[in-house]
């Protein structure tokens, strides 16, 4: 039986979530603040967190950052009233596995929570080294050689332009996280290069879809997929 930590300061919502999850045969523990949640996580193992952001004393993002540093692989679902695109991007880029805004549908929350836990139980897919200056990144069948700026899929070299390499390297570095259009365009502006048939200049934003489409074709039929996160950007998925 999986145990879920609910971090929520609204007593009525906390009680409702607790009851719903217990009916689904989850173990449940609760906290009303970041400090309380941290103390609990240091003494009790949990399988996932449902995290509100608007907490008393400290922001829920502080707990997310702390959890990502201290508890490797712990899945976190943000449940918050903050519904702005910038808030969602910030939460996902900080390491949240999912993001739901209030008011919400309980059945959707249950489905997303169970999907998140299933993904967390899968064997680790990313073997990328976290050491600074790592020369290679391995994502299943994909290997990136950062020194040579080259990539191979299933042992076969990928034919990549400079822009395609930069996009793939950025997505791979942040696998499982949302990479916004602005992130990519900022990297391109910092590194103007000459693509075949083009002058050496930063590319317009409408060129990004072209490069994403090219990379998708080159990664097919591997289990690696580039998702279009509507209104946010792109994400290189773990299979």
C-alpha cells in the first residue's frame, strides 16, 4: 500500500483528500506547513506528495526544492490555486511531476496521482551523470557526446545540424522537465550559427517547430518522445 503525504493548510480540503485517498486504500499522512512536512519526511518514508504552494510560514516551492535535494526520486504533485502559466512552468521546472490547479476534479486528481506513482515505480531510465563537466549523457538508447557535440541512437550516429544538437542537448539535460520556447530561443540567441542555406544569425521563434519536428523524426522509433506541452513548451519524455 502506497503512503501519500498531503501538505495542505485548508483543514476542510485536507480532510476531504484524506478520506478519498483512504477509500482508495492509500496510507495517508498530513502536514499543514513546510516545517511540519520536512520534519515528517525525515522520520517517515512516503511514496509521494500532494503539495499546496500557499502554505503558512514558507512557500510550498521551498519544500519541493528541499525534497528534490534530500529525497531522490520522490514524486510530487502540486495542487494549488496558482493557475498562471509562469507558476506552472516554475513548479514543473523545479521538479514537480504534475501540476493541478484548484478547483479540481477529484477523479482527475486520483488518476493523475496513480499515474505519477506508476511512473515512479518504473526502473530508472536516465543514467546521466550529475557530475559537473560530464562528457556523456545516456538516456536509454540515446547517447550524447558533449565534447564532440554528437549523438547516437541504438549505436547509430544521428545526423544533426548545430541547431538540432543544441535543442536535443537542452532537452536531454532537462529530461522530464518543461523546456519553454524562451529557454530555447535564449540559447540560440547566445549561440548564433550558420545552418545550411542560412546566414549566421539567431533564428526566429517560428523556426523552433521545424527543429522539434526534425528531432522527433530522428528519435523515432525509439522510446524517447518530445511532447508539446500546450501553452508551456516542450518536454523530452522518459518512456
